[in-house]
């Protein structure tokens, strides 16, 4: 009887959360309670809904950042673009870690598997874009310095000279 009441209260608490991040943190803070079969059964539909919503968010982010990053000649916009990418990826990564830590059946269903695939794709996509943006910026700086100065400012060392 106590577990039924706790499950109902948790369901109401999940309904009252205003955003996905709050719902995930609530579930994470009560992860030991969620592992009880009765409570897990009572909130299973809400957890599935949460995973589907988070999957949709990650899919939207992946689609929005499908185009390559814009790298300008001056550093601040480039740094802002890279920082924005890093912050978004960290925010999604933090929520994924919490969901994984909750355990149980959260990431087992079809939506959970889709979420894991999309997250992996997003991580790869962002890291590729960050690496590409940094390389483009480095090439632009090298070109400008070689054009303006008689000696290059940046030297590329052969791997045998390093370490």
C-alpha cells in the first residue's frame, strides 16, 4: 500500500516538472525507489514518455547542427561557436549519464535504443565539427601570418621531434 502511494506521488511529481531536465533529475534522485517493481510499474508509461521526449530533443539538436559550423577569421565568433557546441554536448551528455545511472528498463525499449543511437551520432557529429572548425581556424591564422610576416609564427613539428 505504501509503494502504491509513493508511485502515485512520484507520478504527480513527474507531471508537475516543467522541463525534461527536472524530470530526469527527479528520477535520478529517486533511482533506488524507482527500482521497486510496484513503483516501476506505476510510472513506466511516464518514463517511456520522458525517454521519447528526450529522444525528440536530441534528434532536433542533431538536425539543427547538421550543417558545418561557420568559422570566421576573427577568434571571438569562432570561440563562441565552439563553446556553444561544447555546452550543448555537455548538457545532453549530463542528462544521458543520469538516465544511464537510473538503470532498469529506462533505455531498454525502442525509444531508449533510438536515444542511445542518436546520442552517439550527436557526439560524433559535434566532435567532428569542433575538430574541423579548429583546423580551419588554424589554417586561416597560418595563411595570414605567412602573408604578413617573413617568418611563420606557427611551426608544425614532425612527430619524430615530439616526445
